[in-house]
C-alpha cells in the first residue's frame, strides 16, 4: 500500500521532525473538513513538539463551508398571550441553509 492509501485508511504516519526547522502548513477551505484538519494538525504538532505555523485559507467571509444557519432574515413571531419584551421584538428564527446531513 502506498503512503497516501495508508493515510486514507486511517493509518497513523508520524511526522518526521528536523532539528531547528519551523514548518508552514496551509489548509485550503474552512468547511467542516478543513476545520477538523486544523484541529487534528494542532493536536499532532503539540503532541510531537513540532514547531509549525498553520494557515487556514477560506474564500468566503465566514467559516463553515456548506454548514450555514441564517439568523437574520426571518423574525420570530411573538406569543400574543405573553407580554412583549424587547428580546421578543428582536428575536429571529434560525433557518438552516447549508448541509442537511451532518454525520
């Protein structure tokens, strides 16, 4: 098996540390996979005491990729039987506009 197929199968391949070397690692995409990748990289680098800088590159002005909940478009309806409070007047109804299934 090649090292790429071993990685895809979940096999741990330790990073080789070079003395006095600072690594620069780029992660493309701030979706759920990119965020998970950064989290795992940080954990592995800390665990192995490797000096590295991780840069996450995202094309949008927000993180999350397809995961997106709009909380600004729809106003929530106040309960007519309750006294209206300032919180109810400005409450919004969250709408999922992103991925439908998150495993």
